[in-house]
């Protein structure tokens, strides 16, 4: 009878400890917390598309100095993109969706990009030259029609207009590979850790 009672008490004690163990294995990071990360693959508004995925590795200092974030990977996707064009600046919006810790634990994450190293691509000299020449040819043809065959004024005016058009063509934006990024949580992150960690 005493042996049975000890087994029952041990089982009751074990059941009482399970919620404590489960809560200890759950990690919660509040909304507003920021992560430092480096981008694994470059994102370029000239070649990327909405829906494209990407990954970034979490870097120290980790939130709350928690070593669980060592080698953690955050996955995300491009949700809005505008390519550069004639008088149109590039735009890029990304969303972070999942985090995977080194122990294999994964959780949904709702994060957005606060800051990143970015660079604007150089304007294409070839595009400026081409638009200048095209403007000159069109201007020359219109000048001859409007002002007679001896007029060269149309070509110069057309070249100037073509040059301005080429200069007004905006350059695309790029976040290079290994760029430093800051990600902020919109909502609390709850990670249920794998057993044994």
C-alpha cells in the first residue's frame, strides 16, 4: 500500500512539474524588440519581384543577451516593390515571417525593417547617351520639318531634351549581401523551444 502511495505521489508531483517545464521551454520576446541581422542574399529593386523570399542571420548583441539567438535565421518576403523609372524613385517593403533558432525551434515572426545598409545604383551613362542621341535625331527631324532643311536648331534642342530625360531616369535601390539590418517586432515573438534546450 505504501509503495502504491509513493508511486501515486511521484506521478502527481511529475504532473505538477510538467506545466513548469513547458513554460520554461517557452521564450517570449515583447513587441518593439529589435534584432540585428545580416542579409544572406542581395535584394535589388531592378531584378526582385513581389513574393520573393530572403533570409538574414541574427547578429549580436542579441535581444536580452539571450544566447538562444546565436546563428538564428529570420526568413522574410518582399511585399511591395517599385522599380526605378523615368522620374520614378524605387521603393521596397519587406516583411519578416519566420525565425529558426540553432536548436531547430521555429516560430512565426511579425517584423519589419527599421534600417539597413542600402546603396543606389549608378545611373547608366549609356542610357543618358542613348536618350541624348535619340532626342537629337528626333529634334533634328522635327526642326527640318518645322523650320526648313537648313535649320540645325532642332537637333540641339532635341539633344538637350534627350539629355534631361536620361538624367531624370532614376536608379534602382540595392540592399547588398551581408548588409547590416535592424528588424523590429510588431507583435510579441513566442518560441516553444525544442526538448533538451
